[in-house]
């Protein structure tokens, strides 16, 4: 079967996740900058971090299914597994904000990020096991970001037990790493199109 329904469903879920997160932001009681910073400052920062992560997963998810539009039942379940971890972002983000980056909420936020990363890895592997999955292997053979991210998440989790704010630094670092556009998929698709044109 094609991936169009899976992609549409995933897009809808991600849109709802972002909506739930933004609705959780506290509205300032006053009208000044100080009121905004005091009431919503931390919430806006944690929302921004989680929003970036959702955006990164949406972008990578889109690229993944550009390379392999055919899916199986196993891929459907692997995709649902990823959406489960992403759907927890509003909860873990809100807890992180409301506790002012306390130890356990920061750890749980890191576990949420790690769980989503592992789920995305499982989704990638589920696709590569299908006929035609060699395209995914070709493009992501040297995925240093994919291997570095879980290491940084685990570092952040450990640091959160020492100083919670320090634990956020690796989480932010991963988001920054992934914000740099990954051109491998576009290059691969262009090369394939050029080969087909010359054939």
C-alpha cells in the first residue's frame, strides 16, 4: 500500500500536538513585558524547543517516505510507535515548565526525547526491511546525527541528576544539530531523476 494515508494521519497528529502545546502556555495577567517574561517566559522557551523537535521529526518523516512510498503493516505500527512518543511532548514540556526545570521532569523530558529517537530508528529499520528499502540504506548509511543524538540525550539525562538546567544543554544541542538542513535526500532524488532521464 502507499504511504499517503499514513503521512496524512501523521501530519494531523503532529498538528494537534503543536496545538495542544501552544494552548498550554500561560497567558500573562498584565500588559507589560515584565508580565510576559514572568508568566510565560520559561513556557515560551520550552515550547520553542519542543516545537523545533516536532518540526524536525515532521521534516525527516516527510523525507523518509519520499524515498520509500510503499509501506507494510509493520511500518504502520512502527509509525504509531513514533507518534506515541511524540504525543507525549505536550505533557513532558508542560511538566518541565510548571516545575521550573526540576530534576525529575528534566529527566523525563530527556527520556521522552530518547524514546522518540529510538522509535524513529525503528521506523527507519522497518522500512529498510521491505523490498526497495535499499534506497534508505543508501541515503542514510552514514547517519552521524542519528547516532550522536541518543548519546547526547543520555548525557542530558545524566546531567539532569546533577544540575537540571545543565541537562537541558545536550537537548538544545541536538535540536541545533538537526536544524542544519540535511541535503542527502534531495541529492539522492535528483541523482535518481538524472539517471532515469539519461536511461
